C-alpha cells in the first residue's frame, strides 16, 4: 500500500489530475478523505483507457490518493506501476458548501426552492448539477436525462454547447443527481459525501447553432432516475406556451422556474428566434450554473435547453421585465440528435 495526502488550506473541495496511469492486474488507485468519502477503484489505464483523468471531487481541505497492491504481485509487475499527479483543482469553501445564512442557499430573492413546487415533482429526478475542470478553472452547468429508442445505446444527457462541447472535457464531468433540499426551504444540501454522484461522459453530438450538447454518460444514473420525454414540435413562435424547468445555479441545490413563450420579446442578434425560444419568467428564475437545463412543456416534454438571458439588464436574474429567458430550440436541431435518440 502507498498513499499521498494533498492538502489545500482553506479549500472547500479538491480534484486531482492523474496522468500516465498504468496499473497491472491486482493494482488499484483510490481517492478518499478522513471523513469517509471515497471513490475508485481506478485500474488499468483509467476510466477511458487514456491514462489521463480527473478523479472525482472530494470535499474538505485534504485528498488522500492511495495505491493498493495485491500481495501476490511479482517484482516485475510492481515495476510496471506508473502514474503522475500533475495538477490540483480547488473549489473554494463558498461554492463547495453553499450553506449561506440568509435567503435560499445564498441565491437572489427571486430564485425559489424546487422542493416547494409540485411542478418539479415529475421532472426533478432527471436533472443533475455538473462540475468539471477545463484549463485553470472548475465550471458548473445543469443538464437532464433524455429518453430514447436506440437499441444499442442509452443514458443520453442534454446540456448546452456553451457549457461544453468536447469529449476531452466531458470525460472529467461529475454529475450530482437529485441535489436538492430535503424539504421546502430546508437546510442546503452538502456536497460532501453526496450519495448520488457519477463521473465521466462522451459527446454524442454538439452544435453552436441551437446551443446544444448531447452527452452519453459513462456510468448509468442512480436507480429510479427519470428520463425526460421530448417533442420536435416547434414552440418558439407560439406565444403564451407554458414552460417549466429545474436547474442548479451557483453550484447549489435544485431551483424551479416557470415561464411563457413571448414572441414579442426583443431578439439578440446572434440568437435568432426559431433557433432559440424567447420567454418571460412567471415564477422563480435561473442564474449562473443553470445553463444547459432542459426546459419542458406542460406535458413534461423537452423543447429546449437554457442558453441564458437577452435584454437590457442581464446581470440581474430577477428582472423579468427587461430580460427574456432564452433556450436553444430542440425542434431546430432535431435532425442532429435524432440519429441517437430515435434511429
């Protein structure tokens, strides 16, 4: 057995970047904390056979990497063990905990807890908070599971292209499923030791037009997860269509919002109506980290996913008068995802 402790004073969470991994049969790598959070085994040449990956995030100021070896390994096999820890990613305590003293988990006043609303009940088990490493930063977005009739593939997950679009990035994504309060406006959930967590995916297809990315998960979502239906019927030019969604803004728990399609909302030049759906929030709101969240109609069918907001006051997520909520339109890019979802 061999172990390395990596400490970052003041950190809320830590991710380790492993490269050049090669482990013979009988050798396995784990990451864990002294509080009992643990992930692995990582074996062979890693989760995608490249020898390079980010381990699943552990929470706190210390991450312990441990190599466990079968005692029957020969000296020649032991000599083949190889890996490097090349980078450490740190999430600050603010974003790791999100347990703010005022308001709903530190969100702006207009953002509401999904656990308080029946409209979220039928869809919330499809959504996941996403967290991944790219360059020098750790990012977050939201996405959701999609149903499919593909006999050879499954576990498709919809998010936004501006969140991520490359498999090299998507393989480090950790998905926090069901990350929500246990009761209406109850205590904020802790990231530490969250039981519903998977890591890794690949990009099935992605497009800047329509701002969509369809991922295929490396690991199945937790048992009991919901897979959202979808429709390729366009709604972008149908004024007054009711929509709703769940999302995870600011690394925090699930929030809920409702909106109606507004065909009179001013359009941002690079987001033409039809390719995008413009709507006005009527209940709750979204914020940074909500991007990619699938938006559904009254039948809980996906019609798009969140791109952002368009208006004259976009830095205020509570201003539904001067800002429109903008989603990439599922009907617009349907021909690109259809070979995966309904071949």
